[in-house]
């Protein structure tokens, strides 16, 4: 694999750590919902990066794990 191919492939990969709004979009909820879940101690695992306690990040692998463990039910239309 040459260097250009490696760069091209890395640019196609999603980032490993997502911000609150990006993680919310990934899960189909709002960033506010993720904040509420954190306050309640529920939802996917998250990271607080050292040196900036206000900066919350979500590892995409943890989001995938959360999706697998919490499947959504389809709502019936009546």
C-alpha cells in the first residue's frame, strides 16, 4: 500500500472521537439529550479530556456498543 492510498483511506474513516452534537446525530438524538443522559448517569460512555473538563467526547466504538445494547423499537402506526 503506498502513502497516497493510506492517506486516502484515512480521510474516508470517520473520526474516532465525536463531540456532543456529532455523537447525538450519530445516535439520532440531540446534543441536549446526551447532556441530560449524562446528568442522569445513563447513555453511552463518554470522555472528559484532561485539561479541559468542559470538553466532552464520545468514542465512536462506545456509541456503536450503546446502539447494539439498546435497540430501538419500531412504533406502530394505528
